[in-house]
C-alpha cells in the first residue's frame, strides 16, 4: 500500500500513491538513468489462472495472445462494439497464470467484465491485492527489486512501447520516435517485498521516484494511458495505440469491425498531439483544459507534466481536421498559454487499403 512509503524522508503521499519526494525533476533524471525505482500504487494486479486463459483472453481482446510465450510482455485493450476503448492492461504469462497490470481506477471494472465473460471455460480471474507493482528500467529492477515468481519465472513486464509489435501499425510520422530510448518495466512484488523496499528507502539505501516523475517520462514518450488519455469516445487509432495493443490480423473480437474499417478505409475522427508549452509561466494546464485555434476549441488536454529536459509538455486530443501548422493555445488558471504542436497521429492516418474506385455508369451508357 502507498502508506508504507510515508516514512521515507520527503515523501508526499496521497490516495493515488507516492507522488514525489521533494524533487520531481531530479527524480525523473534518476528514474530515466536507472538509479531509482518507482512504487506504482496507481497500478493493480489481476491474476488469470486456468488452462483456457490465453485463448480466452485472445477471444475477448484486441491482442493476439493464444500463443503468448512465458515472460514476453505485451498489452491488450477491451473494446466496446463500436471499437471504443473500455479497458486496458499490460500482459505477462508465467506458464501457469496470465498476469494483468491495470490502472487501479480501471482494475475493478476490468475484473468485473472478465468474470462475466467466463461462461464454462477453465479460467478464474481474481484481483491479486497480495501483490504490488514497482516500476523502473529493467536494470534498476533487476538490481534493486525481488520480483515475485510463483511459477518460477520472475514477474517483470517489459513495456514494448514504442516498438511496433507483431500485427501492429505505427501512425506517428517521426523517426526516431521520442520514446525510442524509453526503457520501462514493471515488477510484480509481494507486499513483504514492497515493505522491504520502503524500509531500504527510509534508511537511504535505495533511491525512489514518485508518480509525478513516472508520468512526465510517459508524456515525453507519447505513451497513451487508460486513466489519462482515454474517454468514452477514444479509439485506439486516435492514440497511436495500434503500435503495441492491437493485432490487425488476428481473429474476431468485439470492436474488430471498427478497428479494421477505420484503419483500412477511413480516418479516426480525432488525433493525439504532443504540445510544447510556453515555459514563461509556472502553471500547467489541468487535464480537460481546452486547446484552441484562435477562439475555436479544437480539443482537450489529456496529460501535462514538467519534464526535466523538455520543460512544460502535454498530450492532447484534437479534431482530425485541426491544421498541423496551426498556432495553438491551451487554457490554464493563469490564462491562455501558447503551445507548439508535434504530430503524433497525422490527419491522414488510416485509409491504408488500396481500394480501386470504379466509376458509376450513367443510364445512357449502361443501356448501350
């Protein structure tokens, strides 16, 4: 629980978890360099044991999981019939159980939905509150954290972002991607190990970073997240989430028709942009803050952070038709702030199928 870290010097803890330890920018630097780890009280673990677990999850989700190998990290989305994102989870299998790591605000809803979809299959999902989640670089976790290994395989999920996983598709037009150097993993640990980590940090033997540092690195890497960037209208295409969370060639699942139609024949109605905010002020926009072209509201901020190298940055969802060269402003408590737009999902994303256009014959021509 987040409260075990309250005794660490400088710790600022709220209902979401350890936010920071007094120096969020320095914590970002250490976290990125692999010299700190981050307690993730904002993440929850769902265990899915049972012989049918992988084929069952494959049939329900956007990801191809039927042949997932033990120790390989991936992620899935649960979509509604219209293709909108309902739930999201990181996925790791240890040969006996599939482990899902979800944003805590989403975990209960995801668990309830999975329980309803069991039918007569050999699966038994449960919320595994006996475990906690610790994040950091792969090397930092290996050096500082004893991951749980109930089946003999350490439960460490490696984030595939921003690599394009098998069956995926990338919309972001930049190369290299700003997340190309991102090294992020999450270890599932016992509560005893979580307490040991907190004690070591309180004694000055282990360096920690807070959730503010975690999120700033995520925003800089353009990495979408359920609890921040998803609303009731969100399509995976709008967030460039086809990269890692959708397999375009797998079998039928709920929402697949929309996924295929938008990708092959249409365009997502909105698109994710990264914003470089004017750093002359000290106020970051709140999630939901309006993004404008002149007086016209064209979108909303989903995430904002102060990055240790890039300064104030944000992610926002805007209308697809918003010009890529448009001068944007973002509403803040201190008034509008100028924002330079970086294209994450371009306006022409989708429509990848080369469908021939057959001209219609007029009545006179058809009669000849």
